[in-house]
């Protein structure tokens, strides 16, 4: 962590600190070693692909596409490796999904996946509570596919345009609303995440824009009622300066949350 302690401005894959680049490249090397020819592609999405990554607080988000189902041994080898990377606390989180190519070609919502990992699942994986033989589905994958298709970066394998399907706008919206409902359930836990993600979701429903959290906040400053400007500005400042867990004004946050609930087609 000391290598990037003084970094406080957002960046993208091209100009991110060397420890972040090394982390991602090492994960990719491990995937190639474990999956071999079954790995069709490895793709960045999220803040690192959209030039708004904060080295001290942002998540590293990526997708891997495979041709055939993974063995349980392969799943465990990948999860155990990601456990070790997560424990180094180099970034806010590592979040990834591995998806079958067949699921891209015959897209369904919610989308089946082979393997998923984030800090949310860290303890479940660690204590052996995850059933590696079970077929699971994820509402969020449709939104991840849209971001990857529009703004993602291919680090290995087939080009994005050959792999990722066109997701209907209605499905993308449904995926965003699923995320909104998750945010509403825990809105005060991470107020910066709440404000900027809801701005991003509103930007799509009101203007059809596909944005990052930072871009969503900037859009909201121009389009949302002025009474929320101070809250949104504070959230953007926290996000860009790596103080994401700072408490924003509680009353303003509650008002903002209620406003967005009324604006979104929940």
C-alpha cells in the first residue's frame, strides 16, 4: 500500500500506479495458467476502464469469458488466489465474474455465471460456504456487459465487439434498478457510493447516458435540483480524494434518496 499512499487523483488503466497494473496483470497470468485455452478473453470494466479510478479506494472490476464450464478445482484455484490478493488491501475491492461464451451468445436475464468474487463473498468462500457445483445467476451482469461493450478494455483474447452482445436498453435499465434497490437497502452505509451511483442510474433513465459514478455526479450537478448540489459536490470530492467513507450530511442524503425513488421507475 505504501507505493500508492500519496496518490489522490483519479486515473485510468493507461496511467494507473504500477502496483495496480501489476496486480491486474498477475491476476490475468494466474487465469491463463489455470484456464489455459479455455480462456477466451479478459476484460476490464468499471472505474479503471472509465478513467475515474482512485488508487486508494476504487474497486478493480473485470470479466473473464470461457468456452467451457470450469471444474471445481479450477474455481477453487482462482478463488484462493484472489483471496491472497484481497488480503493485501491494495485496492478497495476486487470484483469479477467468469461467464460462459454460450451465455453471451444466448443472453438471458438474470445471467448465469461460472464464478463470482468480491469482498462481499470473501468470508463465505473462506469458510467453505459456497457451493461450487450450483448454477447461480446475477442481475448485475447485464449492466457490466453494457459498460464493457461501451467503455471496456480487452487485456487478453478476442476483441470486445466479437464477444459481448448488444443488451436491450430495457434489460440494462432493469439491471440498474436492481442495483438501485440494493443501494436503497444500505444507503447510509456508504453515502458517497449511494449518491454517485444513484446519479449514474438517473443519468440513464433521464438522458440515456452510460456513465461512471464520477460522470454521473457531474451530470447531476447540471440536471438535478440545486438543493442537492452541495451533497453531490461533497460526494465527488470524497470520491476523487479517497475519503469515500466520510459521512455526508445525513438529512441531505435522506432527501436525495427519497427524490431519486420518486424519479426512478421502481
